[in-house]
C-alpha cells in the first residue's frame, strides 16, 4: 500500500484507471448496433435534398429574404405609437415655474389655467407616414432582388449537392470495383507465394525466388489496405452528404444507373468538335442555365441598386406627422381638452459632413467590385467547361487504349503463365506480366468511371443535371 502512495504508484493507478475507462467505453460502443441503409442513386439524391444541412440553410435563407421583401413594403405604411410620460419636479423648481398662482384673484373676469404641475401626466397618439422617400422606394427593389438572389443561391446549392452526391456515389462504386479486383489479386498472390514456398522446400526454387514472391504478396497487401481506406473515405463522404447518423452504414446499388450510363455512352459517340460546340454558348444563356452565375448576377444588380440608392441621400424627403394628445395635468385620468397637431415635414439635406459623399463613393466601388467578381466567376465557369470537355476528349482516347491494353496484357499474361509452367521464363517475368495486367485493369476501371464523372461535371456546369437523373 505504501508503494502505491508514492508518485510512481499514483502514476500506475492513474494508468490503470485510464485503461479501464477506455476499455469500458469501447465495450459500450461495441454494443451499439450498426444500421445498414441501402440507397440507389435516385434515393441518395432525394435524401440529400431533404436532409443536407446546406440545402436546408439555403431554403431558410429564401424564407428570410421573402420576409425582408415584405418588411421593405411595410416601411411605406404609417407608424402609430402611443406615448405617455410621468414627471416630478422638486418644490423650489415647481414654485419658480407655476405662475398661475399669482393670478388667482376671484375678481378677475378670467381664470388662468394651471400649466405646471409637481406631478404631471402626459399622453398622446402619434402617427407618422412617409409621403415621398426615394430611399424607401429603392429599398423595395433591393429587397426584391435579394429574394431573387436567395432563390438562385438555393437552386445553386441544390444542384451542387446533387453533383456532389452523384460524384460521391460513382466514387464509391469505383472504389468497390477496385477493391474487388484487389482482393482477387491478393488471393492469387497468396496462392503463388505458398506455391513458391512448397517448391522451395522441395528444392526446386531458390530462396531469392521465394522472397520475390513474398515481396509481391506484401505489395498486394499494401495495395489492398489502401483500397479499403479509399472505399471507407468515399463512404464517409457520401454519408456526410446524406446527413446519415454515425451508426448508419451506407450500402449502394452496385451498378451504374442505367440513365447515367446511357447518357455517358451518347456523349462518347460525339466527336471532339461536337463536344467543344456544347460549351460555346452565349453569356446570357450560360448565366440563365447556371444557378451560381444567376445568383452572382443578382448580387451585381443589388450592388448597382445600392449605389444608385446612395444618390437618394441628396434628395428631399416628404412626410406627414399627426398627433392627438391629452393636456398635461396632475391626474392620470384624461381630461376633455385634447390638442391635435398635423404637420407636413419637408427635409432638404444641405450638408452632412461629407457622409453622403463618402457613402456614395463606397457604394460605387462596391458595385465595381461586384462587377469584377461576376466577370471573374463567369470566366472561371468557362474555364471549367473547357477543362471538362478536354478531360472527356482525353478520357475517350484513354478508355479505348485501356481496353486494348487489358486485352493485350491479359493475353501476354496467359502466354507467360504457360511458359512459366514449362520453365521458359523466370519468376520475375511472370510477376511483371501479372502486375502489368493488374495495372491495365485498374486503369480500365478508373477511365470508365472518370469519363462518367467528367460528363456529370460538364452537365452540372451547363445546368443540365436534370437530363441525367431518373
């Protein structure tokens, strides 16, 4: 017991406690059931559009912009307020202000009313209504464009999520197919390595040949681990897009959707000039098709309106004010005397310390900045379109090459395998032939999925995602 009380013993107790806590946490976590959820691509898109956080945030932004537009209209309506106050003044101040007490002679033909009270109550109903205010009128247009921009951003967010879900879905399919191929080759490498050990024990293989097969087997294990990691990552990304629970394990349809494959086949039949012609569209058409560009254009228009609104600070405003009040007295009960006031207010700004001018210049440069940002975004979209088309053109050639290469390397592997059984080639030549076939098949899988992913990106940029959905 004394040993446990020294610093080393306390450290040992802490370690035992931490290890026990970790083990208990792992046991509790292991008892939690993992729920397997299956999705087709269409179901995954539907789930993402309903539960993805960014989509829901964009929908709330549309509702907020809608209420901001309504709020802009309410600035033109009259404002009605009820005002009341209570005041108390000390005796000396009351004596100085109340002159009515000097005119209380009953012989006078008139009686001067008391206007100052030590305790006083005053109430009024006040109505204010703008008659002409250019800033308020322009604010309605700004709010209307803000709602339009929010709608475009909402549509842009949805399209972006659809694009990411399709790309993530294809990435899972691709990694599943690659993993299946890697498993087959890992099993083949294991069998070859065990066969090499048996031949070595029989005195027919040298130690170097066995080690060469062992290296190849370990290499396949490493590739297998990387493939499993890639598949896990792609599943996590897709699950995140669908906003799945951490205990839900996603499983997808192992086939490329027929509509997607059919559209990809059609695109592959187009010539290079036809593909390039697809992206040669006018700016107006591209802006209307691409929701992100539409939102950016709306933002530019809002900046222009805000700049124009800055000139309204130099324009006179006209408003109406009406007040219905109860005379100030020393009781909370309203009296029968109720003064009424109606005023028409004309406000002509003359000098505001250059605030209007500085605000005008700030709004102008903000408008110019939004113009440059929109122009840059438009050019970026055109650049991405060009890169997508070039990628498709290159992948078409690579896909044809990979098919031929698979046929060639598979034939070469069979020939080398037969020669190996006859002792005509070395183990190194046989292993190289197998690795070449493996690389060729991996390239064929990658090219097949990459060309479809590039097509999805092209259609996303052109605003044609609907044509590839079920």
